């Protein structure tokens, strides 16, 4: 099916995003945090990284092993109907004009970033003791925003079949690098082919989620602990916790926004 002028413009935007590296925000944070990263590598106790890593691994393990997890897309359907779209099920949004559903998805970016910042600020008051407790809450908010944005494009994320997409989005959010985006877009291509042909989506390769799940959690944990080390400092901890959570959730939401738009276009081109 041919793309509209708006969709062609989105395609060009996606190509630019794919070729780009980390976002300006991530680059700025990396630059500012370089001295801190150097100190962290030499001073942060390994057990702190282990606790943070364990929290990430536990969350991803639940995501991986859960027999069923669901999301109610009634909020997205209500927003679509307010715009005059004739939709009865979340899946109906897959065939609605992209320029009509993009605004529905965008609303969740700042909304969840602010929520994560408030949560991070609260746990930041507890210093190092609450860093490990903060991470599961942060990832829960991030999973929620992925589900919300996915539902806006007609993919309500019902069931563990979407695990590879979720992990790919987290991977992009954590690194922002081209290789992560390339892998995620390859996953999108597989998903689009399955949905266009009414087939069950199973992920790009067997075991991809499990194989990556063994490596990625510790990398994410190291990144978050490095950024959150100042969270252990009295008073400053709340500001650091809020700022880092805002950054990570913004990156997750933006990655989900771009990748689900890519899924929309890839599926349409295959119909």
C-alpha cells in the first residue's frame, strides 16, 4: 500500500533518527558525567552495582517468564474517538491516518517523564539505600509508557509475544547508539511482516530475548548506577534521582514513539 505525503515525511524522519547517535540530551549528560563515571569506576562498591543489576535482572526476568501480561487500551480508544476516528478495538488504530494517531502517542512522552522524575526525586531522598528500590519502579513506569504508545498505534502489548520489542526499546533508550537502533528496526521489520500477513509474531530469532537478557541488564544497571551515584549525597540525591529518571524515561518514550511509527509504516507497505 502506498504511503501518503505525511507518511513519507515520517519515513525520512525515521531514516535520520536511525543514522543519528545519542540524542543531544544524552550527549550532554555523558559529557557532564564523565568525571563522575571515572570516580564511580574506582569508588562505587561492587555490591551497589550488583544490587542495581539484580533489580534490573529481576524485572526483566518477570517480563520474560510471565505467562500473561495485559494492557487496557481504552484510554487510547477514547482519545481516538474524540478526534472523530471510528474505532472499536485497539487493533483498529493500525489502519487510521498516521497524522491522527501521532498526537495521541506524543502526549505520553512528557507525562511519563514527569511521573518518573517525581518518583526518582522521592526515592532520591533515601540516598544509596533506595537506589536498588528505585530501579524496579523506574522500569515499571517505562514499561507502562511503551504499552501506552504501542496501543496508540494499534498494538496494545497483550501477552509476552511483545517481549523482543520491549527489550529492543529499552536497549535503544539505554545506549542511544546506532547499533541499538539498527537491531530494533530489524525487530520491527519482522513484527511488521507477521502482522501484515496475520501471523503470530515470535521475535526475530529464537532465544534472542533470553540471550540479550543475560547481558543487557548489567549494562543498564552500570549506566544507571553511574548516573545515580550522586543520589547517595544528602539533599543532592533527590535532584539527581529526578533528573536521571526524567532522562531515561524520555529516551524510552521517544524510542517507543519512533519504533512504533516505523512498525505502522512497515506493516502498511506490506499490505
